[in-house]
């Protein structure tokens, strides 16, 4: 679930493409997807998985040294635009982004939170 924090930051400051460039790890993306599901952010998880599938087609470019210069105006950015719009439209009304799901999870699972 902790992996969702960086996605929250990415969606607040940039977009899904920047997230995959900044956090260029397939394993981390899979953990983020699982964390979203555990938190109950199912629609966001679906969007994230769709974006990840698209990003995988450009994984080499995202892992390149100057990916941040390549990304703006790229086909990847264009292909992710509808998914970014969907994610932002879901999170904007919450005012606190993915933190909303963390609070809801903690309230519904206090025994798991107190275990730490």
C-alpha cells in the first residue's frame, strides 16, 4: 500500500507517464496496483493498470537517461491523456487525492493499523 504514495504525488504534480518515468520499475508498478486494490481504490487501480500496459510499450524510452526530454509530446503522453483525465476526475473531488482511500481503509481496518 505504501507504493501508492508516490502515485499520489505523481498525479498531484504531473501525470501517469511521469510516474512511470520517475518510478521506472515493473515490480513497483505491480505493488502500486495491488496497494490500490487493498485500499479499495478499484477504479483508480483499473486506470493505473491500463496506463501501465501502455507504458510497457515505451518501457525502454522511459528507462533512458533523458526520458524526461523525450516524454513531452511523445505518443506515450498522448496515449495516456484520457487515462490521466479519468484519474484526475476521480481524485479531484476528493480534495486529498489517494489519501482519501488511506483514511477510509484505516477507519475500516483499525486492527491492522494498530498492529504497527
